[in-house]
C-alpha cells in the first residue's frame, strides 16, 4: 500500500505542526497511511477556509471542488500544487478498504464552510454543534480505521475530540480574534461582562478570565467523559490515544496556569513534554470496571 499517493500524505502530515500526534509511530503500521490520507484531506480543506491570501469566493470554490473530488468528480479544477490527485487517490483507497462513510468527510467540509459564514456563537450548544462536524468525525474515522464500530465508543470519542477542539480554540483565542473569529459563546461572555473591545487591545481582563475559566471547566469535563475510549481500544492505538489525551489536558492546564493570557504567550507542547507524557501514559490508571469486550469488535489495531 506504500504508493506515491500515501507517501505524499504522510509527508504532508510530518511537515505540518499539530498539537497532537498525526499518524505517529505509535499507531499500528497498517493504520498510519490511512490516517495520513484522512489528515491530508482535512488539512488542505482547513487551509482553504483559513488561508489569508484567498478571497471568500475562492475559498468556497475550493471547498466545493474538494466536495466534488470526494464524490469522485474531478471536473472542478484544484491547483496542482495542492496535491489533490495524490490526496484523493489515497483517500478513496482508504475509504474503500476501511469502509469509511462519506458522510463523515462531508461533515468536515460543512464545518469548514461554516467557518466562512459564522464568526460568533451565541450559545454553548451552538458551539458543540459545530464541534460535532469539525472534530468528532475525525475520532470516528480513526476508530473505524482501527476496526471499531460501536455506539459507546463513538460517544466517548466524540467527547474526547470535542475537548481537543475546544482546547485549541482557547489556545488560539488571540490568533482567531486576529482573523475576526471568536468561539467563546456570547451568552457566557455577557454573563461575565467580557467585552470584545478588550481583545482588540490585547487585554485579558478579570471578566475575560472568568469566562475563560468557565469554558475551560466545561472542556475539562468533556476530557473526563472521553477518557474511557483510551482504555477501551487495544494495542498500540491505546497508547496513541492516551498520549493525545494527556497532551490535550496538559495544554489546558497551561492555559489555566497562565490565566488564559494567550495574547502574550500561547501554550503549546514541545520536546520537553515528551518524557512527562510518556511517563503519564505508562502510569495510566486501570481500565474501567466494564471494559469493551474486544472479541466482539472488528478490532485489528494490534
């Protein structure tokens, strides 16, 4: 399966910085090319939505073309330097081999389109609905690549992926504000008295710290709700998910310790975090009392 198309996707995954591992060596070897293909599809689409040099009309055209390529229609041209032919060659093979539903990929594209239209969220529920399309499909795709398809695992994975997405929002509060986006819900900002004008001035006022602590606490609760999925898969995927969970929680801890002042310092993970994260994964508490019975799964993740 080590074709030029998969090699291109794996190179794209290595060249882009992400908070959390993508197709890392911890994953079973048979999973890595598939995860890289999914990552390449989503990375390019996310770039279409965020690339500052593109007009909104061109962003939409590229996302529509990506949707057409997903459906197997290559008539809408995508610039050759974006690697569409290689990405979709790998992705379509992955979708066929792993029986991945196209709806999960369409949800991702819908979320990227939403980024073009929606720059504010009124309620926490609206933000979670966005995460359902922007983050949760990724976890479900990874589970299916590993051979798992179970409602309980999907629910845990959804909570985990939403927590990761939200952590990235709080981490990138200043970056997103510079792009005209704000993911902190209006109802929470208004209750705390946090004003947008203070973000213009790069000030994290006591009101903003209050609202950021509120959304951070909710995010931490989602991490806890998603934690069991790290135990209920088997083999090397279990280690990958543990490290991802610990990494996301560590970023959230640093946001909290820094009073959420991301205008002056954006917390991230680096080489110094490797040993503590590995130690945390090895000292991970036992699996829940009622673990998933893997014999009844289509597990191929060892």
